[in-house]
């Protein structure tokens, strides 16, 4: 008997790598719903991008909900330097025919957690919606199976020297998630930068030949070129967000450790820094998160490639 796919609620801010997180979740999980949050682009653009990605995948039955349009206490900041003004620059996108559901993302997350046993929340944008859901229903932290996040780092950042973008964009929300008591799984930059998509992998995507694969290849080309332009590195963009999905669906791909993770919310110099306690023995803080440390990149890429080859090609969830 095939193993049951874990039920996942995906909170995202598409964003190129968010689109791959959506497609990977369709392929490897029971995708219960999608919510969008202000992050890589304004929330309405992120909403359009989520809808068009699901539309291209033929996943018309997945509910999509609009969420927070700004962080908990700060002004919204976006990432056009990586994702373009629309948040999903590169491919030529069709007109959007799907419609979002009317319920706000926060209420939809709470309702899903009460309705679906063993639900995982996977947050791959700023964690504003998740933090608001935890505020709305404090029992959520213990009711869900866990919260898998893309964000943070134990080394350097990407938006500042100290901070990764998702946590930096709403550090108060990130602090609420890490201190919630939920089973938090962290896919930080130290992990996601191992999962780079070089020219050979991009060619393997394009060679699939399906409309969905061409969409994916165009996304990867733009994303990798943006990384090269902004960071003066080879055109090999890291595929951050699918890692947080695969941590739930395929945990055997990773090595992990239990760590204490705290979020800096006061200092502007280190705003959004995730302070990961890597000490051992009695000096170490009480762990509150499972930190992903290494990933089997070939196996992970094969799963993403399979998602592009099967979702959309069949017009249904694979």
C-alpha cells in the first residue's frame, strides 16, 4: 500500500521558487490549500502568481486565499531585484481564469487546522499569516503536525549581512512562530544554497517539453540570471522554497539537528537575524526547532523534475 501523502497548507509569496514549491506540493503532498502573503511582491501580485501557477498545473480544485498585505508592525518591503516587479518575471503568463476564495487566509488556515488531522503548515514567504493565525487560535501550534518554514540562516543573510529575506521582512512574525511551541522545521540559507539549479539542470527542465516545463524553465532562467546580476555569482539560483515542502513529504532527503532558534527584532543592524544555537551539551539552549543541515540534491531535483513532468502534463495532481 502506498504511503499516505501528508496534508499540507502552503503559505507563500510567489516568487519564482514559490511557484516550484506549489508544483512540488501538488506532486508530493495532499495540498489542502494555498494562502498568499505580502513578500516578494505586493500581496495582490502574489495572489495572481499563485493562481496562475495552479492554473497552469491544472489544479483548479485547490482553494487559494488572500492574506496579509503588510507585516505585523513594519512597512512592507519587496524583492524586485530578484523576482521583478510582478514577482514572477520571465515567462509569458496567460490570463488568470481561477478565482480566490473569499475567506481571509488567516481564517482559512485556522479552519483547515481544525478540519484536517495531521495538517502541516508550510510557510515559504514572510510568516505574517501564520503568526496571525497563531494569535487568532493559540491552540493551532499544538493541533497541527508542524510548521515547516523556508527562512533564516545560521551563517550570513541574503537581504542583509545578517538576515534572510523572509525573516527580515517580518521578524516579529518569525519570532512568534519560533516561540509558538509548534514543531518547527527550518530550511535556512545554509541548506537551500546547496540546492542550486545550474545550466544543466535548467536544460533538463526545458527538455521535458511540456507547457508547464517551459514555464518552469523560463522561471529558472530569469531567477538564475537575477542571482548572477545581484550577487556576482554564477547563474545558478538556489531553489529555496521547495526544500520546506520536501522536508515534510520526503524527510529522508535531509540531515537535521535540534537547535534553539531566536529571532532578532530590536536591532536594525541585525534585524531578522536567526540566532541558531550550535553549542552542545549543557551550554546549549533548549531546542525549539529542527534545523535542516544537508540535502540530497540529486534526489530532490529528481522530485522537482517529476513534478514538472507529471503535474500539468496530466492536468491533475500527480
